[in-house]
């Protein structure tokens, strides 16, 4: 099911939007105009990636500086070891939509949601 996020015009380049779903999803609009969606929770420790620093197609976690590739979800810099899930993004008539992944999230052990949803840590 596609989830409406916001109008593309309301998400400036270089910024992120936190989608309040369970678990939360971060939608990033890169400086190059691309839009990506990943799980908002760092896989190392419970921190919001939408609060991190966006550089190119990479986001740096604000807590311990793990870096994640927005295109693949892979870890580009530790201490995180597990990737974040990526989600499909569709832009239609100026509106951003996210189709959540059906894969299990890689949530940190400290995150209570991990225990409730069966997320791996």
C-alpha cells in the first residue's frame, strides 16, 4: 500500500522527512534531486537517521557517525554492521509516496520495536 508522504515542493533538496509509521521511515531529497526512503532507525543504536547529515546519496547517523547508502541501505561506515531497509519511492503529480518494504527491519537491540516486530539485531 502506497503511503502519501508530502508534496515534493515541501521537501527541499538536502532535507529529510520522517514518516511516522511503525517502524518510522526517513525520506531524503538529495541535492541532485533524487528521492530515497529508508528505515529511519540506525541499526547500531536507536537514533533517527532523518536527524543525520546528508551528503550525496549517503546519510550519517547523528549518534555514532555510521553511514548508510540511500540507494542500497548498505553500511558505508561503522559502527553499524547491518544495513537499513530501503523502500520504493513514487512521485506522482508532485506528491511523494512510499511503498514500504515487506522485509523484516534491522533494528538495534535497544529498540523496543525490534522485540515487538521481530526485527533482527
